[in-house]
C-alpha cells in the first residue's frame, strides 16, 4: 500500500478535516501528523488542548494506520522518516504566508517522488462557527491571561509589539511574514502608557488614569486573542497598585511591568537630563510583595523594571536591585537603557542569568535597535518589546497626508500611499 500523509493543526475536528481524511483513504494507508505546541504557534495557531489530547483525538478516527508527531511546520523530517507517496492538504495554503509551507512540500515531492493532492477548503456556516468559537475561546480571560507564561516555555524569545487601539491590536494580531523558511509573527502586545497617552493627546506623566487605560485594554481585547503586557509606569502608591493588579488580572491581562521610580513620572529616555528619582529598594520590594499577595491566580505576572542604567547608577546597582526584586517575588526583570550601544545591557543580562537562570528577562531595544532577536537570545533574553513603533510610524504618515491635502487643495496626491478602504475593512471581522 502507498503511504498517504496529512497534517492537522487543530484542537477541534470538523467536516473539512473529515473530507481531507476521506480523500486520503482513496490513495493508501493514512498517516496523520499532529503538530507540536511549538510548531502550532509558528503555524499561526495557539493550542487550547495539550499535544497528548490532540493525538488521542486523531487516534479516534476510524481507518487510520498511524498518528505521528510533526515537530516542525516544514515537512523535511516527515519525508526523511515516512517517505510518503502522497501528501494531502486543503487548498487554503495556495495564497498568503502558508505558501511557504506548500513550496517546501512541492520541493520535497519533486526530489523524493510523490504527488500533492489538494482538497478544496471547506467554507460554510458550520465550519466558520466552529473556527470562530475556537478563536473566541482563546480570547477569554482565563485562556489569554496564562498564555504569556506558556509562550515563555515554547518560544526562544517572545516578540511583543506596542498597541494603543483596536486597529493597532489587529495589526499586531494579523501581521505575518514568510521569511528565510519561517513564518514570523508577534506573540504578544505591549500596552504602553506613553503611546496610550500620546494617542489621547496627553503628556506621558501618568495623567491618563487607570479607568481610561482599561477602556483601551477593552478596545484591544474585543478584537484580538494574543496576550497583553501592561505598562504600569511606577505602579503608583502601594495602596493603589494592589487594585491595579486585581483589575488587570480580572480582565485577562498577562503581566504588568512597573518601574522603580517615584514622584512625577518622566519618560525614561530623557535619562538624567530631567529630574527623576529612583525608588528605594525596600519600598519597591514592598510594592512587589503587596501586588503578589493580592493575586488570585498563578497566571498573572508582575515584572520589575530597573532604571539604574537609565539614571547612570551603574551595573552593580542594577544587579543588586534585580536580586532584591526577584527575592520579593517579581516574576521577571526588565532592564532598560538609553545607550545606543547594547554592551551594558548584555553585561547585565549575562551577569543576571548566571545567578537567576530561570527568571524571565525583558528588554526594550528602542535605543540600541541594531541588535537582532538572535543576539538577545544569546544573552539570555526571553521577551523583546518593540515599545512605540506603531505610533511613531503613524504620526509622520498622517502629518504628511494632512500637509499634502492643504498644499494641493485636494486628496489625489495622497493616493499612492493610502490603503484601500476595503483592505482596512477586511481586517475587521463581523459577528
């Protein structure tokens, strides 16, 4: 008998999957692959069932010869071990980023012999409802909240993009790039106080209160599924911070990052150019402990942001604070710098990682933006935040459009850089 291979990336089987299976049975012995959690994330999905549960689900299908685990989204390893005569897949991978995987399969079939059979993708109301339910389930607070911790176990580095509205949330959610044989996407979203304030035309001095910022969280959460890291500035008074923790945790936010400064908040990138006061280690540890004490789940994370390098207090001060904050219960450490050379960040990460091999490390390479994610991984970084790039790119584009309309007394000159309205609308799903 010929070997027929298909691979599923799903937590729920519907009629589209069964149609593929029936097609497989026409050609020989059917072997079905189940993607690992790590591979599912690369395949633009997030599992709500364990790998074991997904394997058992497939094993219940009658007429299947074997179920195997596929650890990569590309099929090279499968061809090395199974040498399938046929690969069966839905035709939905003929367009978009998934064409990268299709090209890989076609190349392997050409080199090894075999045939690709593509089944028309099943589009109907029932399938749409099932897939929508899967997405909505992942958007629920109890599933979204824990996802950052899950990603830290699954990803070499968690890539986080700043968002400040529903539409920027959709950009972070849906942007996918096929490059160098991989599918790349953002894993989580950063809800920056700077960008939230700027979007509202307010200064970045903790003027926008939590009630207003919660509205932004809700705007983003209503249209996305990915986890959110919340910029908590200084956290405010300890008595206020505990309520912030409870609010964020209830909403389904995955983490809050608070910085060890006090007094009137000024943006860190001003450094020592403006008066900024660093909190005492003792008081900031009390704030961390108070926040951890009121948590109701183990999912939520409180990450301590250290400003020692920003305020030019040196590496030793930063490391001493990191030790103390971890001891107080911080779930992660964010180290910040405005230096264009990343060496002081690397020095901190290397020294910190020797003492705390398992505590998540967060960086924001706004100033030292020449570093790659691979560079950061080599120094033990777990989370990289691109902290303000959407709003910084949007402002000059909008200003240029406004200027051109005033200059030419019409809008025609702006057309070549405007996205068609239909394309924008296609980002937004209707109920």
